[in-house]
């Protein structure tokens, strides 16, 4: 029996291999490997897809965040509100411009920033809010933008896992002042290497980003600021141009898989499925459930030494049945050693800390078959049935 991977990039490549090969060979034959028409064309196409006037391609999603913060002149002494439940790159970019990440707890249903807690974190040093549309689920941008506008704050959308997702009919990356995207191979729109982009409707911000990403140059050998070297190479741009027209199809396939997961896993003991807000159109870069570490309110599973041990036990059993899964993220950022100087203590952001012990991302990719999905669900239910106390199973 074949193992089921978290995603299958080889299968996606095979479906469009002839187009990609032709595009790559065209680039190689041209001799123009950095910048040039492929990068410029992709920037125009991606801006049109997102629904903005400006797109600046760069080396990675991490660089996109850094460039956006720099262009907004956020630096030492400034604070940026963000989530602790995400990949470290989000907070890393804030720290790397000299600003301070301020962590706000998350919503237990969507895993995104808890909008109700943002205003309490705003003070005179706050310059921006950096929401992460985690796992392909859009943050409530209507409420977030209202708060940001009331306090005159910039909004930088981290869209690394959510290319193509929508909030209230608008694509993420077009709602805040700046959108930041990753084209890492595992993303919904993935290159065959690193890549990223920044989107905005502000030409001045775009001009700043173009300068900073190219050693601070506004013309060759004429630098106006200290910059970095952050390029999307022509090969990756050509590959992304081939993939972009397929993105909506792939995202719909992801939505279909997520809907089936919803149907098959809802109300099963020990599982909480993610919830999608009414105005959201998620793209499910990951399908992440919570494995609950208690049979009933206040009753912990006595056979496991801690909450994470239950989740990890289920994951191990799934591996034994040939089903892969992933844990994003086992330690929230406010408890990471790198941010110890910020003074956060265990228990301070309880939802993030709890979810870090409970979340498990199941396989999801556009080419995933129904047979594979049913096998994932059967294996997961078998593992839970053998691991849950009888008190929990009685609730089914």
C-alpha cells in the first residue's frame, strides 16, 4: 500500500511538465537569467490576479515582509502587532528591521488573530498590524481594517499560505496597505525554488521596495538607501507564469477536499475541525484539525503525560498506517528562545499555547484522490477509536 504524503509536488509537475520544460528552455536559451521580460511579465500578471496596481517580485516570502516593513519606514522604537501562531519568518522580519513584535492571541476556530484583542495591544509606539492568513484561511479583514484606520496604522498582510484566498470578495493581498506572498514550492502557487512578491496599490511604496531589494538603487550604481539583494530569478518567474492560470482550479480542488474532510470528520469524538468565517473564501494550504486532549470538560487523558503527547501518539499511529501528517507549529513564537527578551511567560497567550499541543495537518493537495482522502479519514478514526477513553466514544 502506497504512503499518502502531505502533498505531492511531483504529481503536479507531471500534469504540466511539457509547458514548464518549454518555458525553462526558453529562459535558458535567452541568456537572461536575472530580471528581464519573464520577471516583468509575471509581476504584471500577478498584480492583475490579486487586483492591485503594483507587484514587486523578490527572493522569498520572508524578504517580502522585510521589504514591506522597510518601505513603510518601520524600524527601531516601533511596534508591530502580529500573531504568535505562525512560522518564525513573520516575527523575524519585524525584528530584522529593528522593530518589536507584539503578540496577540488567536481565535480557536480559525487560528488567526483574535480581532477582539488587537485594540488592547495598541499604544503610542504601534505602527502596524501584521495579520497572517494562516493555512489558507483569511483573517477578518473588515474588522481589522476598521481598527487600523481608526488608529492610523499600516496593515501588512502575510499571504504566504493563502494565495488566491478572498475576504468579502477581495483577494488577500489587496485589502491592506501591502500584501506579502511566498512562492516556496509547498505553497498554493509554488515555484521550483524560492520566490516571493509584494503587492500594493501605492506606487510610492512599490518604488521604495524596488530600490531596497536592489541594493538601494534607483538607477544602476546610484543607491539612495541601504538595501539588500532580493531577486526572483527568471527561471522561477517563467515557471510561476505557467502555473498561475491553473491556480484557481487547484484552489477549488483544495476547497472540494476540505469540504469532504469537513463532512467526514465533523462531530467525531476527539476532533475539532477548522471553521470558515462567512465572508471568507479559504484556499486550504493546509487542512489543520485539533485533536482534543480531554474526554470531557476538565478530564485529561490519564494515559498521556501531556496534551501534546496525545496528538503525537495519533500522528505516530498514522505514520504506521502509511498516512503522513504535519504539526504546524509546536511552539508558539512568544515562547521561542529568540524572543525571550520580550518577557512573555507561559500561560500569557493561552489559545496559541493550547493549539500548539493539539493541531495536526492532514494531507491535502489538488491531485489528492477520494480514495486517498477516505483512507486518511479511516486511519484517523481508527487511531482515535483505539486511543480515546470510552467516555469520549460514548458521545458519538
